[in-house]
C-alpha cells in the first residue's frame, strides 16, 4: 500500500494535487484496514509518523504494568548503542519494552535481528530453543548488493523490516509529511551549481562512471573522503548553497532510496538529481517535479545541458520547489523510529507475510 502517482507531462500543480490526494487515500485505506485489530489501548493511527506524533492523554485504557510487549534487539545496529525513545511519545501507541539485554530472550515477544551484525555465520543468531510465540524480525536497511550471506537466513524469520515497501515493517530512509497549512517555502540562497558527497569511490561503479562523463560538460564540487572535507556541522550550510545535488545510490534496487536523497538533497533544499531505481519508483515517494532523474536524458551531456538551462532560468528552477507548499520531507529518520514501527506492527496484527526464502525475496 502506497500512493500511486500519475507521471507524465501534466501541469506541476495537477501532479501535486494528485500526490496529496493519494497521500490522503493511503491514510484512509490504512486506517480502514487497521480497524478490526483495534482491540485495546489507544487507536493505531494511519499515515506517516507526523500524524502519529505525541498525543498526551489519548490513552483510554492505560496498559497494565508489565503488559508491554518485549522487543529484544539481538544486537545494536552495527554494534553501536542507539538512543531509544518512548513509542508512546513518538507514535501515541502503547509502549513496548525495547532492550538489547539478552537475558530477556526467553520472555521476548519479538527479537529484532540486524542483518549486518549476524551475517558472518549462523552462530551469531540466537541459539537456544525459540519460545513458541516469539517472532523473529529480520532487519536490514542496506541494499541486496551489500547484504551478504542471505542463504542461511531462510526459514527462520517471521517478519521482515526494511526499506522495501513490501516489508512487514516498512522502514524507509525518509518520507513526506502533508502540512496542515500551505507554506511559502523560501529557497535557500544559491551561489553554486552542483554538489556531490561520496565516501566510497569505486571507479567501476555506475555512479562514478556517470560522473566521469558528466564532468566533461559540467563542474561538480565533490565532498567526502579523498575530496573536499565536509564537517558534520557544516553539512546543511554547505550543501544548501548548491542548486543541485547528485543523489546517486551505491546500487540500483527497487525502493532503495537513501539519506542521499532525503537528507543531503531535500534536507538542505537542493534539487536532487537522482541515480537509483526507475523514475516510476521514485514517484512512489515523491511528486514527479521534486527531482530530476538521470534517465530523463539520453546521456550525461543532455543532463548537463538541462541543469545549465535551469541555472539561467530562475522561474523554471523554482518549479522544483512548488510541491513544498503542501509537503515537507521528514526530519532525519532514526533507529528509535524504526524500533517503534516494529512495536506498532506487533501490537496491530498477528498475521504477517512470512518469507520462507529471504534470499529469493531480497535481491
Ligand atoms: C539484564 O537484565 C537482567 C534481568 O533483568 C539484569 O539482572 C541484568 O542486570 C541486566 N544486564 C545489564 C547489563 O543491564
Ligand atoms: C516463526 O517462524 C518460525 C520459522 O519459520 C516458525 O517455526 C515459528 O512457528 C514462527 N513463529 C510464529 C509465532 O509464527
Ligand atoms: C505567500 O506569498 C504570497 C506572495 O508574497 C502571499 O500573497 C501569500 O499570502 C503567502 N502565503 C502564505 C501561506 O504565507
């Protein structure tokens, strides 16, 4: 379930209208779908996390002490303890007890297993007998190209949790929120043309090869290791000076659209030039006129020409911000939000689309 966006040569305003409409329809569908499972506690609310924001005093049947679902994080993601937040504050739902303390294993209703931290071998997985009603959740935000050893994960997990829209628990890198009031978005002052932040420079990769072609026609400022430094605290102020940002994904997979788009480009008010899945796939996440896709052009030269035309035509450039009258990109996503999505999913439903073979699905 996710909005279908009509693409093609419509007026930008029509596209925007359709997008907003589809967001509402989505919210409505989800809400209707969730009704039957509303048995106790505050109602699950559909839509994006902003619609689920803190709702103090919205808990008619306060949960009994000790009735919280227990979610064990088998490891902290990448081994780094993350800041947790109360799910009641994030989503207005009953809290879950979320812990990385393995002595909770036998009591845990669910165990979240982060792929990267266990993929070196089956011994990294929980070993003891599994309590009969316990759910194992496979969690991964990396793309299939960077998710080794899926083979031994088959027939172990009850739920999937990833950036893919068809996961049981959908944890994208970002999303749009519908504003309650229209806003006049002010475009950050622009003094430069194109920026790109890249840390893994692989000359054989599609994105680097595309850049090598693009740079023949257009100058790109490159930040990251082996390039210009970009301190964390200068991230936004630096990137927002650019009209365009190259949001080039490290590998091409359905729905694999990362913080490169959400934070680096949209978060700093630069127009994303994307290289990743198809334009149709991006349009499941964004209005068609919120980004430029490299596939819109026959080659890098065509893209370079287009960016130069926009550079000289402020009115046309500004059209890439019209959607912001009604929509805004989410704040940076967090582990806490992802874990609370798992908490919400476990509270809402008992049935999941079990994937017997992760390797066949996740590719
Ligand atoms: C883990 O949980 C157990 C049982 O609640 C507790 O006794 C123990 O001190 C905890 N360990 C840590 C490191 O918090
Ligand atoms: C979860 O999946 C495992 C492996 O397929 C299965 O044995 C177990 O019964 C499932 N648990 C639940 C609660 O559905
Ligand atoms: C946006 O700006 C226009 C023109 O400056 C103004 O007429 C309008 O009232 C503003 N709208 C909002 C929502 O601030």
